[in-house]
C-alpha cells in the first residue's frame, strides 16, 4: 500500500489481529502444561518463549534494514518498492506461523462450542468480566497496574530515545546508524533478561520480589538515558531492556498462577489493553513535556512511573496456582471468549 486509505485499512486489520492475539496462545500453553503436570513451574517455559521472541525482534531489526538495502527494486514509483520487501517477508512468516498454530495447537474437548455470532453477542459480557477480574483485589489487580506502568515506559522510551540520542551525536542522520545498533542490542538484552528470569527469582526466593527489584532498577536505567554522554545513555538504554526482560516472564507467571483456567485469555487481553491505553496517554503527554520542559523531565516521569510499578510488588504474596471448577467438558482458555 502506498496511499493513505490502503495504509489505514492495513493498520485497522493489524490492530484487530493484535487484539485477537493478546492472550489465547499463552493461555493455551499454560493450560496444556498444567494438563501434563498440575504442579509444573511455568517460569522456564514462559522465559524461553519470551527470550526467543525478543531475539527474533533483534534479528528482524537487522534483517529489515538489510532487505531494504539489498532489494533490487526502485525506492518509489512502482507497485512494489524496496520498502515493500520487509512487509512481504513478514506476511510470508505470518502464513508459516498460522500453519504451525493449526498443526500444533490442539484445543481441549468441549461439550459446547460457541459460534461466531454467539461470541460477538457476548463481547460486552466478556469486557465486563475482564474489568471485574482486573479490579479484583490481589495479584491480578497489581499486575494490571504494572502493565499500565510498562505501557508508559515502553512508549515513552520509544518516543523520546531517538530524539535524545540524535541530540547527543549531532543530528538525526548521524544517529541513525548508532541507534539501530542500540535497538538491536536492546532486543537481545530483553532476550537475555528473559532467559535469566527464573534464576533471578530463585536467587531472590520469590518471583514477586525479583519482579519488584527488576522494575525498580529499570527506573534508574530510564533516568540514566537522559544523562548527557552517549556511552552512559546507551548503556542505560540497553540495561533498561535487560531489566524489563527479566520482569516480563515473572509478571506472566504471577498472572497465570492468580488467574483461573477459564479466565486466563481474558485477563491477558485486559492487561494488553491497559498497556496500550497507558501508552497512548504517555505519547500525548511525554512528547509535550520533552518539548516544553526538557528530556530529563520526561524521562523522570517514566522513572517515577516505574517506581510506582515496583511498589505494586511490595507485599505481594506469590499466589498458588488457581483452578476453577467448570462444567464437565468445558476446560482451558477457550471456555470463555476473548
């Protein structure tokens, strides 16, 4: 697409895909693991999956630029241009992913399978259920609040960092190369952080404690990105993503152990929605703050929000795995539409 209507349609379809993708597969994974071993530790599997996903993002950041530069296509004025290639490759990978899901993901048997119309009719009920679950006192409410803090952090850093680093190295053109390397290192840092998340929880003797410490240290790293000096700011940038990588599987582990089987997909969708909405607010506020006050003030807000996120882990007891008795033949995340 090279016109606004086509690009807008693609964005809407992509948004729908992202909404449907937020929760079901991970909820299915947790239910399947517990179906094999009711007392299984979720952290290693979740950590490996998130580590591979972050590493793939890093590889994609490298491959995307390489595909554009190597594609023997015009840059404009044609139906397919050089910038089209990464998107076409991404579409092909999505087809492969769809085939893999269809082949490997097996839903548990259910006595009643809702049709499309029934699912659509029950959307308001599902939304109310999700809000009720997220507002319920305990681990789920705390993890939802943490999701909001992470939304502010991720959007804030992605919005402010390119401009901040451009100022440090003398302009956007000069910063393009170094910043692309930083983004790659950040993705691989997230992968490394996710890989060591189970070990971190073991060392601190509690996933909640490890999550709180990682989030608190991430607030310091966020503030460090605003410090003048490319080397220090770059180190803080990568460290932030390493620490966020440590926290992600731990937060997921706590969420899954607090949520009941037929709630998991809905809870994950509510957390994803919370993260996105807080990110929208951050994009509107932090850009104006950096423009009218300073980058240090904007990154200071991000750091403050992360401190608030760390506080959600204070006094949080690691929840035991939760099971809900459901009607015979109705099991797994598909028991309630998402």
